[in-house]
């Protein structure tokens, strides 16, 4: 894995490895349809999810919540679905843009400053979540290809370096105190005196703050895309079962 360019902003850059990985994942999932018992179990699970209270139990009184593959397929399954989990976490982080854009609590006991603080804390938490998911993902890769030459330690160290500020904030929030920021303080203070003619200043402070955080989410999300694209490249080069 090439780690030297990962920290650079990459908005607008084609993530060709991610596309190829997605295509390979689709092909692999389609191949599962021929695995003995998988298709029937999947359909039964969907039915039980949609109609849980209306369906009787099987004759033996037991419905298996987890399908058990062979050892080889189980290891492949772990790689595929943990990769999808990486995508999901990055998309969840990017979703924060739209939470910052909207304040849906007018008339309710949730202030704009509290709303923004909650989103910021969720945003920082995604970086730690993603770091842990990367570590677990590479363990899954190692289980499939134990003799790979991937520089996993360097990749994680690069992630730590690039997202040091976000990881530090998450750690501080988790272990010490809630997130604080002077711009949020301004939204809080102007919000506390809106009845004294500061409503316009309050709204302007909130809009400015929201715009700044929207841009931050976009920029950092684009950097995360580079990490995922490099991960996709390494996976395709290492896991022969994902060859198109």
C-alpha cells in the first residue's frame, strides 16, 4: 500500500480501485447464490424480518440466525462484508454534512448550539470507528492471505498522523469533557439573548458555523476516500477470490 499520498485532499479524483472493488464484490455475492442452502436461508430470513409475527417456526422449532459457510468461504465473507462496513462508516461520516445543513428542532428544547455540538461529537467518533474497522479488516485479509506483503502498520500509522486532530478530539470527548469550540460558544451566547434583539446575530453565527463544518466534512471525507481506494487496491492485489 502506498501511504505517502494518502493525506492529500482528493475531491474530484476518480476512485477507480473502489469501483473495481465494488464490481468484484457484486460478482462474489452473486456467486454465493449457488452455495448450498444459502439462497433458501436468505429468503427465509427476509420473510421473517418482514413478517416476524405471522410466520410459524420451522418444523424443528429453530430458525438459524446465522448461516454457516465452509471455512474458506467464511473467511472470504469476512473480507467482503467488512469492506462494505468501511464504506458504510465513511458514508455515515459524510452524512454529517446534511446534519450540519439542517436544524429541524425549531420550537423544541434542543438549541442550535446543542445540535451542532452533538453532530461534531458524532463526526469525530466516526474517525475512531473507522480506524478500528480498518484494523479488523486487515486481520480478515491476513486470514485469507497470511503471506501477503501489505504494510498494514504503516497504513495505520499514516491514518493516525493524517487524522490526529480528529482522533484527539474523539479521545477528549470520550474520556474528559464534551466538545468545545469558540464558534459554538458564540452560537450559544447569542441564542441566550435573542429576546434582547440578538436573533439576527444568532442566526448569522449559526449559518457561518454550519457552512464551515460542511466544508470540513467534505474535505476530510475526500481524504478518507483516498484511504479506502488504496485499501481497495491492496485487497484486489491480495485476494485472488475477488478477481474479475
